[in-house]
């Protein structure tokens, strides 16, 4: 850069004095910005996308996340919305103990000249499965007054407990836990055996059995 100064002598003759100073020297004096230093420009990251291995998993299971896109070296974190949904903020592994719709967003932090970026939300719907058919399996459906009959079942799915119910008990009584049926008088006892929803490991919906009748003589 050339800086020109003009001055006049006593004789009125114009003389030019040219002083040449480098930009780096001026920058060192703090008079102008350093020409060799570039100002960083914030850059937008490439589109960030998160995907899951299964978008309709069974409740109680865990599904893994995969992230693609983004720019730079910023760390990726995960956040979730949805009742009963849990996500690992570092890996994106997602779980829900019961039926739930979970929405997950991944965010890649800023790094270097890159700004932070977030993905679009991904929806994962955890499912509660229907159990296999549950049946009362007793083959002898008659008994005598005062005797005990143990009601048994087959079928169903998961680890949910089976309970026994007499809709209109009358003179019939049943142990709801073990299925022991008794009657204090002659008549008919009608029994159903609903199987409850299994817990986290199986997560299947409750399933009532068919009703069975015992003739008490």
C-alpha cells in the first residue's frame, strides 16, 4: 500500500514525499486489519439424518439408531419425546415398556466453522402384540357338591399371569390364582380365565379364554 504526503517548501515548490509501508506493518500497529488473517465464515452442515433398525418394534425391546450426514467433528446426541419412551443420549438406543409412539431427534454439535444442526424427527411406534388363543383345557366338566376341581389352561403368550373368574358366582367359588373350583350346591359353574398382559419381556395384550361350564351334581 502506498501512502502519499504532499507538502510545500518555503519557495512554494510542491514536493512529493512517498512513504511506502507494508500492510503487515500497519496491521502490526493496529492501524488496519491484518491482510494475511482471514475471518472464519460460519458454514451450514450437510443434512443430518437418523434412522432406526425397526420402526414398529415390540414393546419392551430396544432398537438401535444409525446417523448419517452432518459435517465436522461435533458430537451427536439424541433426544426423545413420547410417554414411556427412553433414549440413550449418546447411542440413540430407544426403548419403551408399553405401547408408545416415540419421536427422536439427533443433533450434531458445532465444530470448526460448522454450525450445530438437528435432524428431522423420526417416529418409532412400539407395539403390544396379540396373544395366541387361550383355552381352559379341562376335559372333565362335571363334579360333585363340595369337591374341588382345578381349572387348567393352555395357550396364550408371554409371561402374564392367568386369573380365574366366575361372572355370576352364586354357590360357586374359585381361587383366582390357582383355579381351584368348588360348589356348595348342585348347579352349574361358569368359569373364564383371562390372561393378563405380559410384562416388559413379552408385552402382549390381555386375552380372555372361552367360558367353560361345570355341572355340579
